[in-house]
């Protein structure tokens, strides 16, 4: 059936036709909602709400725009309503100043204020439906630094930038989606660009990863995994830039500089009573590992997911998301 036939069948109440109509859009809608909200769970809820609203209002779809444009309009406005009800998601580096490594590590903050990592598999970039350039751009628009910067934008600016720059909507389409004028759209886009320019790294992770090549990237991951398995702090510290950062949300503190990170690793992470294993994965278009800690039963149990940001062959940022359930969400084994 064509999209037009599926639409007619869905309007007539055929749920299977509606599911088939939505299937090609679900993954991309999920990525869009994640860019808007910075949270996997919030993105899932927003997609479900988008599909529900689409089902209920499909008969009002005038076909003056594409189905894709109509769906993203609904999803964007669903996300804007979510943002009204809860604080923006951030990384610890945007939550407060760097922590003193000589002080005890702070207790986790239980509020839902933290950005979450995004499994590369959710993007569906390995199904050959998109060309290499499109896959590169999709990964770049999901990088952790970009997602963190987006969350600092006012909601309308965030929406405009994503719709215009990431999804390629025209100014008129963005204006229609947000019920505003093209002039307002371009004004918001200009302000959003100015904010992002202040935070944008000199080089995207996609550019860095591409320049290194698969063999060198595999070697970096292998060194990182082996160092954790061997509790080799010297090896880990040797992989860091001088200005590297370590963040461990939901712990609100973060650490800046090789010396500070080394102290935290020696005193808290490798304190003689803890043992670790890492399993390679991919998150936010970046290198990542699933982290497992040896528990009292002798099993290496899930601890969280770590996203690595590279600067050349060295690690500039370690973002360890201490949420054990993420390991399963990334399709990693329940034990290591």
C-alpha cells in the first residue's frame, strides 16, 4: 500500500495501517525528541504521545505538507510541553564548578536533571538506508557536546535550530510548526547559533574519529578496557589530555585536569576493594563502554555506560553515566 492508501485506511480505523505508516518514522522521531529533551525515557514518552496525537488527529492531516513535516511538528510541540513541566537536562560540567579531588565525592543527586547517553543502535545508521554523508551528519547531531549545548538554549531557540539545521525545514515550515513568523524564526536561529558558537568544540567527534580510522580507534578502546581490567591507573592517566574532565552523573561534581582525575581514580575508583570490567559499545556517535563492577556475589554486575570524547588519540572527556539500567538499554550483556 502507498502512504496515501495507508493514511485512508488508518483514518478508517485500521490500526495495522497506522502502525505501518509510522514505522519508518519512529527511530528518527525518537532521535528528534532526544535532541529536544536530552533524556532517553522522556524521548520515548514524547514519541508515544506523538503517535497517540497523530492517530487521533490523522483525519485533519491536510497533506499540504509531507507526513514527515506533520509528524515532526506534533513531536516538537509535545517536547515543548514536556520542557514546560520539568527542568532542562544538563551534564555536571554545566551544573556547577569543578569539584575538589581532595574532598569526598558528593552523593548522587536524585532529581531528573541529567542528560542521558544515546545508543547508536537507536539511530539505525547501519541499515544502509542512509548514505555515508547522511550517517555522518546524523551522528554529528547526536554528539554529547551538541546535545548538552542544545539543552542550554531556550526551548523555542532549541526547536528552531533543530528543525532548521538538523532536519532541514525551511523557514516557512519552521514558522508553521511553531505558529510564528519566518522573521521570528530567523531571529531565534541567529541567537541560537551565537550561543552554540561559544560552546562548540574546535572539531567534532565525527571529524576526529574519521581522521583516526577504525584500527586506531579499536586500539584506543582496547587500551582503555585493558587498563580498567588491570586496575592500571597509570595507563588510564596516560591516555588523558592535560585538561581532561571526568563526570559521573547523577553525582553532581566533576573533575578537571589529569592530576585531579588521577587522585579520584586512586582513592575512590581503584581503592583496592573494587574490580571492574568494560565492554565496548557506541553512544552519541562516540566511543563508549558499558561498565561492570564486581559485586559481593562474585559477579561483574552493570554499573553504567561511559562515553569518551577524544582529542586526537587522547581522551579529553570521560562521561560516566552511573545508571545500571543503561547497560541493558544499550543491548549489552547482564554480566561481564
